[in-house]
C-alpha cells in the first residue's frame, strides 16, 4: 500500500531524512517513533505528498505519488498534521465538514460529519465554536475531520490515513480511544501510519514499529520484535526496561536515565 524508497530531504545543509526505505502493508497500523528532530513528521509529509523529497520515491496503492491527481489523492488519503491553526469562529461541525471538500457537495455530508463527531465522543459539542474548545477537544475535532474525509475509502476497505501525533493534548483515556479507533480502521482495510511519542499508548494497537533517528531508520518490524530494551536505548539514548502486560501481552516500556532515583 505504501512503498518508500531512498527518501532524502535536505534543509540548510542538513539531511532531515537520509536514505529512508519503508514498506507498509494494507490493513495495518504502523507507528513511527523516535526522538525530537528525528525526521518523523518530515517523513509523514513526504508520504502525504505535501513535501517533495530531494531524492527517492513514494508509491501509494501501487502508483507513484507524483502521478496522482490532487483531487483523487485527497479522496483516498487523509492527513492529520501535528498542529492545525484555526482561529476563525467556525463551529465544530463546520470544521469537520471541511473534510468533505474533496468531494462533490452531497446531502449526506452533514450526516457524515455528525457521525464523525459522534465517533470521537463530541456529538454534543458540534454547535460549539472551535476556538472556544479545549486543546484536547480541538484535536478530537480535527481527527473527526479526517474521518469525514476518509469515509468513502473506509467503506471501500482501501485508503491511507496519516496521523502526526494524534494523541497530542489528549488525556490517556482519549488517547487510547483515538488509537483504538485507528486500529479498527486498519482492521477494516485502511492503511494507517501514525507518529507517536507515547510508545505505551501505541503498543496495544500497532502491528509494526519504525524507529527513526537522525533521519535514518534504526529498526522496522513487528511490534514484538522491535520494542526491546536494546532498540529503545539505541533510539532515545536512555536506558529502557521492557516488560509484557500480564493479560494483553503487549509491551510495557519504562525509561530511566542513569543516576535517577525512584522513591517508592
């Protein structure tokens, strides 16, 4: 579904991405992890088609990214960026309906937007002004917007959803809810790639992890094979302890720098 070959992005004499290769299977949820400045958001922008690389190529659904017409791409690929500045006094449901812009106007647009708001638990806030919402509520409205955009692709069981820090500004319960929902979308056939910082939120849901450091892929593979103390220490430069959840079996990660003291 997504094929990335030899991607290089340079800015100011520095390589933000340096020969990145990546393959993402359809119907999967891939989590991209790494320290600040590793190139995670840059990679997502390249995959989305929002940033042209200096070298390399990207294919979505077997087609070179540059061969897609923008409208066609927007109807089968939705992107939740890291931050979305919107100060206009739009109501929450109107922000969600922006996700319907790639499609011809339809009488179903309002129902699709309302259903997306309900999916993120904000049905009661559809009439609220977006700038008046909390940061977490705004983030969930933006997630609902991409759900409205990807609605047809989800029904067809084929499409791409790119999420840049989808749990930012969310409490643990809502962060888990977003990733649980993304997991369901992957199970329905969508290909989901998410940049995440909280590995413990992602491990119950992600099929695959990609570790990015200084613009290079340090590891990539199934969650159970990649989320190890050795990999995480190499990725973040701090000691990591990895255990398994006694019921669910997913990895549980704790970081502790040398010399830290834990009071019990």
